C-alpha cells in the first residue's frame, strides 16, 4: 500500500514539473502556454520534446528574433569623455576625439542609424543598471551574434537550435 502511494506521488510530481517546465519553454518561444501546460500535464516529458522541435518554415532570422530584440542606435558614447555623440559623427563635438567605428572601415556604404542587437531579457528588467551598460558594437541584421556567414533565409534544422 505504501509503495502504491509513493508511485502515485512520484507520478504527480513528474506530471506537474513537466507541465510547468513545458509552459515556461512555450512562453520563451512565443507559443501557446496553456496548450503546452496541459500537454505537459497529460503527456509528461514528451511535451518537452515536442517543444524542442523547430517550427516548419522557420528561418534563422525568425529564430534569432524570438531570442533577441532589435533596437536602433542613434547615439554612441565617446570613448574619451563618455558623452553621447551622434552615431554618424567622425569626431566628438565636446572633446574633439576621433570616433572609431569598425563599420566605417568594413562597410562604408552603411548609413546610421545603426542596428544594435540586445538580449531580450536585459530589456525586460526595470533597473537603473541598464542605463550604465555601454552600448554594444553596432551590427547589421545578418551579423547577429554567433551567426556570421549564415544565410538568413536558410531553414532552421535540429542541429542549429541550442
């Protein structure tokens, strides 16, 4: 009798934990949270495996856009005085320091405003520490972090998902 109660308790713990985990994964991947909560409750760990499969027709940019937020950068900090300077300025108007940008050497045809890729989780927090973080190096949409040289319209395979 005690073994039977232990078995049902373990089954309930597995069902509840897998339903909560699958709901959290569905929330992060912008899928229906309630469906995957009940799927995790009924099916258990199999719902987590279903969540890890890629969406048919999903591209690399679509996958990256779920994990990152794109923000346009109009001003960048001066490396010498730290004041905000327009991104297209070649010298700081306050201290006359030459602004160094790797994009001017690599891609001279790109015109500001530049695009900065920021982790979505950092933007969700509402703390004053975000304002103290220096801006990341400007990148283009194709040059998302860890995806250099990847065709943005290539379909996502199981191996590309982490």
